[in-house]
C-alpha cells in the first residue's frame, strides 16, 4: 500500500501554481515537496498546511494506492 499525491499536483496545475508558489504560501521546504513528488511519507502537519492553502480535504490531494 502506498500514498499517491498526484491529485495535489493536478490541483496545482489547475490553479496554475508552481512548486515555488506552494513553498512560499505554505512554508514547506523543497525537500518536503520532493518527498511528495516521490510518494514518500510526510507528516500530517504538511498535509494540513496544504489543505488549508487549497481549502480542501485530504482526499482532494492524496489517495491510497493498493499494490496487487
């Protein structure tokens, strides 16, 4: 089982937001953004900051991917 953040990056594209814009608005680091891009684990605080910025729910930015 893994977590995918593809929904987050699609949302960023839809809102014409670049990584540097997300970093500036949320205070996240480049390393944290890289973790999201790679599907690595991040703290709930990171996801909360992103949800606050986009005024959305967790399922709007992430989804569980079950391995076959």
